[in-house]
C-alpha cells in the first residue's frame, strides 16, 4: 500500500546496433609558397616610423563630443551608485533609531 510503483521500461522490439562509422584517411599535399614581393619604394624616400594621423575640424569635434558623452555617462553611473549607498545608509540609520527606541521603551516598562 505504501510502496511506490516504479515505472517499467519497455523492452526494445528488435536488436539495436550502433551505426557503423567509416573513417577514410585523407592525404595532405603541400602547396608551393609564393615568393614574397618587395614593395616598390624609391631609395631616396624616407620611411616613416609610424603612421601620420590628420585631425580635421569634423573629427576633432567628434572626438570632443564622444569624450563628453563618456564623461557624462560615467558621471551619471557614479552619482547613481553614490545615491544608492546614501539611501541604504539612511534606511539603516532609521532602522537603528527605531530599534533603539523599542528596546529603550521595553526596558522602561519593566
């Protein structure tokens, strides 16, 4: 009466065999490497050590706008985190004052 009934697994109707996997080896043929081509640079031209970056007024304005946006977003996140900490501290302080008041009033009644 109190014994649980365990479900019985149905038996397979036929013989079950795993599918045969055929592995065929493949041959790797190495390719012929291409000879490196030399850049056509005149011998008299100096080679710059690093690339030159040219700032146009449009890109400078975009950089200033992007930097301003990053500063505003990071500032908003930090201010909101500071506000969350301040609200939590205030609520803990209120809870502490209420508990102190309850404990003090309980001690006076005795």
